[in-house]
């Protein structure tokens, strides 16, 4: 690493973002002997787990499956407290990893990237931060994640509210005092559903504003036992093999159902649904019948089972009916896995406001007006999700070769290769970006991508190559796969944030990898089967003075 001036640095690998993926990318780069540095917008590491610190924020993937798997010593020494860890423990864990592997000295916090421009003559990226810092890098790994740009609801008058208003994805570091307060929660996805039970225990009144009901099911959390920790340690290699196998599409360890719905009688299916109701987290999907996401009739049957559960939990049946989705199947939206969500609506200080029946009119200085009338609030919680997939990448001033500008060229949807690179973006990678995950355990997909990127950089160095850019044909083949398989996905274009449906005006383009890890590994394997990666790898040393 060299310094050209007090605020200019020249390095080999620049990582943008110090969340789960960025920390791992930095570790791989340093471990491989590259000069590397990370620019992080926040004042500390953690990424989504630094910003999302609202009450009850936690994993809904099992802690040990979400965690890093590159070190058995790290795996053993961190004693997760719960199957599904809370945000404070997650943040402590990520800080522990940074310090244990001596990464903090390579991370510069409080540095939000506002410009990343490709310099063709120098074969480098010129990167600028909000504070005026400049970094020139041969390789850029933008690990900004799919859940890093909070999306606020499109309601008139948001800025006029004189009380406290906070998005769950940009939560203040100073604890909020909800005691005796009148609180509005706008949104009922995972964050809105998580925060409701906790706030309703102490607030005077909590109104949850719901646009579309979701198929929320119990998280079924439990403390981590010494016996479970011992088993995980003794079977570490098996755990890693299971979680990272390309044939594991979800990146979880949940046991499969082992059968189709048609293998059981109606009575057996009802008994099976009871077992699934008690399954942990994503097990409601991953351990369900093989045809749950492809057989409409069995999905409808499971939905009716869930609807009856809601009716049995929520005392007021009119409220129960408003909480039951009528316009999408189970899994069509990313389902929340939450403890005590429906039970909260039995509390005398909790009410549900259906925006389908009484839409927003405006937010004003004292509260919220709908077509039903006005309600005063002390605090408004915006639990309205994120500009998923493309949000951060299109806001960083990324300009590639021949003027490719992500802020405009991706207006109609992203075009990329393998969910982490793109034609006309030489030496620029974005693991965890659009088309990067398949809807399963996010870190397992991202680890696949980071490992391939790091191995490619090492290969390029060993072979005197200094430029990676997928060809137009390679990108086209990947996008054809995405567009061909997307209609087969369970996710709804009208309802799911995986299509950008939660952001008004955003093109409804599928933002996951519908081919899953198997297709990702297959196409990456094809690419790396030739010395020059099918024309994606090249050397510019003969024509560029560096």
C-alpha cells in the first residue's frame, strides 16, 4: 500500500463495507498477501447488524449456520447464547472476528463512498468518500449488501412530524424510551413483526399499520445448550460440508421432509403441518413437503392451516381475518419468523390499522391521518424494509468502462454475471448483490462468491493477469438463466421485495438467483475451466504504465 498524499492511498484490493461479507472479503485479501483496506460508512463494523439495532432484532437463521466457517477455532470459541442470536450478540461476534484476525487496522470507518470511477489509462478504480478521502485500487469488492438502504413509505408529510421517527434499518444508538408513549409501527414484515411484541409491553398504545398481511410463523427459538455446542464442535467438518455443499440450495441444516404431499393422506398432512409449525425458523420452508412451493393446492391447504392458527390465537376474529393473507401463497413474500406476534393483538393497548381499508392521507406534526381519521403519536417506527439488491450500488456513483453508470444504466433493472460482476465493470465485484443469493441463508451464498473472487485474484496474480471483466456473452448467458427460471420461483412479483415490489416506481425485476447455488457453481466452474476464464481475464501490463 502506498500513500500519494495525506488523503490519497493506492492499494491492490479495496473492500467497501464492513458487514458479514465485507469482513470475510477483507480477511481473504489480507490472508492472500494483498495490500487491502476497507471503507465503511458506519462508525463501527457490523453492516446490517450495526444499523439494525431496534429492540428484538435477531437472526432468523440459526446462529451457527449464519456464522463464519473458515476457522474451527473461531467456531468453537464463540459460545452462541441462543439458537437465534440477538443483535447485540451478533455485533459483539463480528467485532470479535475483526479483532481476533487483526483486521481493524485495515478498516476505516465513517467513510461513505460517494464515487467509484474506472480509470482506463491506469487500470484502476478511483474511489472518493463523503469526507474527501481518495483511494486508488486495482480491485474493488463492494460488499454493501442487499439490505443497506432503508426504504421509507411514500406518504405525504413525513418530514413534518415533530415527534421521534426512526427506521428500523437506521436505528439510533441511544435507547429509545417507549414507556407510556403512543407509538405507530408502519410495516409488518420481519422488522415490524419483531418489534411489536417488545414495544407493546411498555408503550401506552401501539398501532400497527399494515398494507399486506404476511404469513408470519413462530421462530421457535431456544437457548444453546452445552450438548448442542459439543455436538457442533465434534461434527464441525460435517457441518461445514452440509452448509457449503453446492447441492444444498438453502445453506441450512434443516432435515428435509423426505416426501411429497401426495405421499400422505389428508389426516397425515394435518399432523405434518403441526410438526412444521413447531420447526425452527426457515424450517417452515426447508423442511416442508418437497412440492410445497410448486404445488398450488398443497400450498393453499397449508395456508388454510396457518389461517386457522391465526384465528385460534387472535381473540378478535375481525382482527384475525385482517391478519390473514388473501392474495398470496406461503413463501410468495419472505415470511417473518417471530415469537408472540399474533398474541400481541390480544393486548388492550395494541390495534391493527388496515391500509387496504383506510389508506394513508398524510403524516403531520402530531401524528398520522388516514381516511378513517387522525391519530396522535409520540414515536413513529418505519418498518418498511429496504431498496433491496440494487439500492447501495446505484447510489455510490459507480461509473465503469465506456461510461457505464449504474445510477442510470440499471434504472430498468440490473444486468450482471454470477450476481457479483458485470460487463463494463472491470475489476469490480459486488458479492451479495443483485442475483447473488437464492433466497436461503445469505452468508452461505456470499461466502461462495467471496471465495471465488479471492481465488480468482490469487490466480490472476500468479499468472501475470491484472484485469477481470465478464464478457457480454457471459453476462448474457447468466441473465438468460435468471429470466428463464425466475417465473418458476415461489416469490410474487406483485408482493415480494425480491422483485422490488415494496419500492414505488422500482421496476419489477427478479433480484435473486433462481438457479440457486448449483447453477452458480456450474457457471463459475465453466468460466474458470480455461486459462483466461473464457476471455474474462487479461493482462494490461504491456500497455499500461503502473
